[in-house]
């Protein structure tokens, strides 16, 4: 039996300007453009292997060791697009094996909690598309492939690029201009760091897809967000990244996280992603910044209670030290040099 295989990894990306709302559900076209930072491969990532063989009887996907249903129209859309591109490659070169006609076996593993608001769908679909594109030896560039990953999960389109990434919402009905583009590579701002505070690894009760649909259908505040707030913020945040202006970047990031959770609360019935620990983290970061006299740490929360704190490496001891003082079980401390945790400052009124 001949089996053709390829393996790829994709890191998660954490949005600093949130995607929340679809204008087209089947194509995953968003109601606003968004911006994110892709984490390093050493942190949270998906590892996916794809295999094609004439002997496979059906398409199958194993996620974290368990067989997943492939009935979802989103996964089907990704596979159909990738097969069509492979078929074009095969028709240009008759000597190539007809992989587009074979079934696929896909094995994927996330090294972090799945469906807990830590962007597993982003890393998951980015790795799936990358692995199959590599197996099929497709010539398309990352922006082109991002349109396919987008159909799997909107946020996945941004994980095909490293560094600072924008997802341009596009204006076309067919979605051909709704794609990810690089704002700046990680090397542009290598001192930017992200700490991930796993408050809970439980599966969220409102998945992103259903949550955003409810917001679009019921929230009045949402109209203000997508028309008045985000378009301006999108330009300002790109500029802050290009200028490596942490103060502006941090302020916009925190405001956008708050705006996103506000439209969740304004949905009917309301959607609660933040819990009491999340709120304590928000309070702590504001007090730390206040004490410093300027912004040295910026929080953001996706569709779950887990926090991501962006900071500049120069402030690592102060930021991580302070977080450690108040939230001792935060993941990843073991990896840090103990001296990095000794710079914490005392803050009243957090507990
Ligand atoms: P998250 O906040 O983790 O992105 P979502 O509700 O957006 O949560 O999406 C979770 C869903 O994404 C999972 O239930 C699963 O269907 C899909 N997913 C997660 N990881 C993978 C993966 N590695 N490969 C394929 N699909 C995945
Ligand atoms: C809060 O990309 O998971 O993380 O497109 O329905 O799969 P689907 O949703 P998903 O939503 C992500 C929402 C968010 C913000 C963001 O990543 O921009
Ligand atoms: Co997701």
C-alpha cells in the first residue's frame, strides 16, 4: 500500500482586535477586519499529519486521539478547495499521482486545551490546511491558503502567518478578498512577549460560532462596534505595530477586548466568557500600569476566561513577577528563570 504523507505545525494566534460576527456563515466572511499576534511554535500549537492513499476507504480525522466527525460543512469546504487546487496541479503534469482522488487520513494534536477559548480552531484549521497543501505540493502563497483556512474557522486564516497579522474583511460576496496579510514579521518587534494565564481549561459552553451569531442577531451595541469603533481602531493598531508603540498598542488591545466582551454581554440572552478571576486579572493590570505611570502590560481575553498578557521583554520581571504574586499557578512559570519573577510590585485591593 502506498501512502503519501506530510506533517505541519501551526501556532495559535491571539487577536488584539477581535473578529466577532459573520456577514456570511457558510463562507465565514466577517463583519469586521481583525488583527492578531501569532505565538511562537514553542508555545501553543497544533501538529497535524495528512496522509493520502488509494487504499483509504473514507476521509477521517483524529483529533487528540479520538475520531472526529468529518460531517461539518466547514471541514468539507476546506478539503474540497484543497482537492480542486491539487486537481489543477495534476492536470498540468500527468506524471503526478492522483492524490486529489484519494481519501485522506488526518491526525491532529493540540498541545493545549481544545475549545477553551485559547484559539484551538485557529491553530487546528491552519495546521490542517498547511499539512494538506504540503502533501499536495500546492503552489499557492499563504494569503491564498488563508482563504481556505478561513472557511474552516475564521481566526485560522491569521495563523498561516507568523508575527503581526491582519485579516482584511474584504467587500466581495464570494470572499475572494477576505484574507490574511502580514502587518509585520515577529523579527520587527522581537521584544514583544505574551504570557498565557490559563484560568480554566474547561470547554466553553457557548462556542465562538454560536456566540457570534447570537450577538449579530440581538446586540444593538454590536452595530456601533463594527461601524464606529473597529474601522478606526484597525488603522490605529496597524500604525502602532509598525511604530513599535507599546502604549498605543496596549491601550487599543485592552479596549478592544473590553468592547468585544461588552457586545457579548449586550447579546440576548447575554454571553458571559469572563469569570471572577479574569476580572481580577483586568484590575491587576490596570493597577500595575497606573503605578508605573504608563502602560507596560495589556490583557486580552478571547471567548473564554483565559487571559493573554502582552508586554515588552524589558518589563518581564515586573509584569510576570506581579502576576505571579497574585496568581501563583499560572502555566509556564516553570520555564521562566526564577529571577524573572522577583520583580513583582505590591498592589492593594486586588483580592
Ligand atoms: P477555540 O476557542 O479553542 O478556538 P472554538 O469553539 O472556536 O474554540 O473551536 C473549537 C473547535 O475547533 C473544536 O471543537 C474542533 O471542532 C475544532 N478544532 C480544534 N482543534 C482542531 C484541530 N487540531 N483540528 C481540527 N479541528 C480542530
Ligand atoms: C474571540 O474563529 O473561533 O477568538 O469562525 O466560527 O470558527 P469561527 O470562530 P473563531 O472565532 C474567534 C473569536 C475570537 C476573536 C478572534 O480570534 O479574532
Ligand atoms: Co476558535
